[in-house]
């Protein structure tokens, strides 16, 4: 039994070696131009598209894995950042529980985002690329079978062309044998040579038929699969990037809410630790764009300095300002800007939040001016220009509004 198995294995090995030799010989003859090669331009274009599609898909898979690795790294960095904040956050600080909840929700959001990217993008990408190795192997097999078909076709054609030559070669030795062989044996000998020639042609024809059948079967399957696979790439790319874009949009929307919540906690913690900020936070802008006075404008910001004075009442008219301005600025009236009322000194820094506001530093002197249209004046806000700028450039292009409670009248 063992000897038979060895014999079958040896026979199969010998057959494979012979096929490789035959294919190598056929390819050499084709390259030298001594044998024609079967060409299929449409199929070759399909193979080119297949290779291009495989390269693009492999690159997309590689970049997608790199993107997932970056998401995971960002998750770890975000987690460590929140852990650092939690370690520094003292129990009696405002929003301790809220801050811990935000950190937990942020961690869960990152985990969910990464897992859904794997499920909806990476796994689909792996499934998409899994079909390429089998098709690539069948394309290679189809090329080998095409060489076998060409080789069998050329062998059969050579036998057909050499039929007459073979008959001449056989006839000559037969005529010599006729002299030495008995008459009854001459017919048998001639029939034997004819049978050998016919057997060779029949074997070559059968081999050609088998090679053609095998080649056409695999060729027909690939002719259908390659165009279908090439056309499927568009739908796959659309689904993949739609999934990624949708997941990113949802993730960033939810992360934006958590970030806003964290910012609110930090703002309130700052207010708790710096009561003077309340004066600034009390100044809000309404939906119509007008600023309103806060509920507490008398709190002093952190550091030394007098209390922030209350904003003027609406009942105070512009005429009152003009009257007092005339008293304060009578000596320098020629040097003052049009509509000058009086001077104020900035007691606390103020950062402009709108384009029409002045950016002030403690110690600045501002020349207060009347509004061109009194209806534009908001309670608690004054119009003016910095004295240093006016004396240097005499330019009103940089005039702006500023909160009255950050200044002291001179």
C-alpha cells in the first residue's frame, strides 16, 4: 500500500514537472516569435483594473487602521488628561461630581466611537479585500491553462502539417523491409506504422480538447467576475466613507456637549474662586444686540482698588453729561474731540469681546464722548477714545464703547 502511494505521488510529481517544462518551452517560443500567443485585450484590461483596485483597497485599509490607531491614542490621551484633572480637583471645589461624570461620559464616548468605526468600517474593509486573493489565484491559474492550451494547439497543428512528411519517412523504410520481409508480413508492418501515426494525432487532438475545455471554463467565470468586482468599488467606497462621516459627526456633536458642560463647570469654579469676575459676567448681550446691566455691579475684582461704581440710570440724560463735561474739560476744550464730556480712569483690565468695544488696561485714561444717536446708548456703557491715542493722532476711528463700572471719573 505504501509502495502504491509512493508510486502515485511520484507519478503526479513527474506530471507536474513535465507540465512546467512544456509551459516554459511554450513561453520561450512565444517570446522568440516562433509560436503565436492567444490574446484577449478585454480580459487584460480587466486584470489591470483588478490590480489597481487591489492596490487602492489595500492602501485604504492601511490608512483606516492608522486612523483607528490615532483615535485610540487620542482616547488614551483624553483619559489621562481627565484623570490628571480629577487628581488635582479638590473635594470642596464647585462641580466635583459633575466633573467626574463628564470624565466618565467622555471615556465611554471615545470607546463607543472606536468600536463603531471597527464594526462599520474596518470589518467591512477586511471583508471587501478578502475576495481578492482567490480571484488573483484563479487569474494566475487561467494564465497557466492558456499556455497549456496554446501548447496543445501548436502540437496538434505541427502533427497535422507533418502528416505527409511522416508518411514519406514511414514509406522509405517499409520499401527496404519489403526486400527482406516475407510477402505476408509486409502488409502488417505498413498497417502498424499507419496506426502509430493516427494514434499520435488522436492523442494530440484529445489533449487539445481537454486543455481548451479547462481554459474556457475558468476564463468564462473570470470574464463575468472581474467587471462586476470593478464596478462594486464605487458603492463600497460610498458606504465606507458615509459610515465614517456619520460616526464622526455624531461623536463630535456629543463631545461638543460634554466640552461645553466642562467649560461651564470651570467657569463657575472660577467665579467661586474669584468673586470679582461677577462684575464682568453680569454684563450680557441680549438677542437684539444690546448690552444689559448685571445684577451686581458693585463687586470689586480680585486685587486692590476701589469698588466698581454702579452704571448710570436711563433717567440720566445726555444733557447732564454734557453739562458736567463742560465743567471738567473747559481748560482743554480746544484739544478735546467733538462731543467730549469728561475723563475717566480705568481701574480694572477689560478685554473687548465685540468689534465696537475698547480694550482697556488698568491706568488708561479715556475721553468720554456723547453718542451720535442717544438711542444707541445702553445702560452702563459709555462711548469714548483713549486719551493717549487722541493726543497722538487726533483720530476717532478707534473710538468704542466700554463698561462704566470698570472706570472712575476724574
